[in-house]
């Protein structure tokens, strides 16, 4: 009788051991599947991050075309160039590359090819509004010792990020905005940072003359250090 009972207990132990071994095998198998899925996800995420870090995007407002004249002002002096000059290509390569940022950086900073236009109603742009020349004291407050001036001989159309014509928001009559002069600061440190373009925005043929230009801002990200180096001859 005791032998029978012992045999039954042994059989029960064998069954429990078998169940336990099967449970452990399933648990190990599930853990391997989970680990494989996590590893695959981490690898895919790493590939995406590396790709986004390598792919470059141009953050310069797309509607900015080739200007008639460019002057880079620094504390050391002024560097001027036109599209007809032999050294224009060097300037243009540096200028264009200043606004190339990684897609990853653009995503984190919220500047993936987008921008907002800010129109300053009460701030004047030109020192001489009638002739559209000079810098008004309102604009001067925004400019540092190191800045770039882009001049266009013909009026240029100010456009939104979606390609549509920008219309002034400070007028009883809807009117398209144009500009002939643009300014932006450049940095003497080699780092990517926020950069604001200052446009002399105005409406054409308001009454008998063009409307007085106001400061219109567009902020993007850029590294303008090489433009600074170019201007000081480094």
C-alpha cells in the first residue's frame, strides 16, 4: 500500500516537473520573441534617427531669389558682391549652405520648411521712406554689428510658407506685400541658431504713391558663421 502511494506521489511529481519544464520553455520562448521584437524596434528607430540626422533640408524662405546686390557688414568692414562678380559663386555657396539643417534638428525645433510671417505695424523700415533708402532707428535696434543686406532692384513678392501671396493684416483693404530690401544678422560663432529676416514690406500704388515700408519678420534656423568669415577675409 505504501509502495502504491509512493508511486502515485512520484507520478504526481513527474507531472508537476513536466508542467514546470513546459512553462519555463514557453516563458523562455516568449521572452526571446519579446526581446527580438524590442531589438528590431530599437534597430529600426536607430536607423530612422541616423537617416534623419544625415538628410539635409533647406530652411531658407523659398521665395528669396537672387538679389541685385549683397553687402555683408561687420565691425571690421564691408564685403560687397553682385551676381556678375567672379567671386559670387563662392558667396552663394556659403549663403545657401548656411540654411541647410538636418531633418532631425528641424523636426525638434519645429522648422521643417515652415515659417510664420510677423508684420510690425508701428515699426518703420527705411530711414528715407520716400526713396526707400537707409535704415530707420526701429530696424537698427534689431541689427547687430554683423549683418547682411540683400537689395533687389525690382519689387519682390512676399509669400507664405504654402506658396500663397502674403497680404497685409494691418489694412482696411487687402493688399499684397512687396519688398526690395532684406536684412539679417550673422554670427561670429560657429553654431546653428535662430535667424530672423527683416523685410521692408509695403503695398504698391496706395493712392498716388507706395505705402511706407514696415518691418516684416520671418524667423528660421541657420549657421551664418562662414558668411562672417567670408566678410572678414578668413
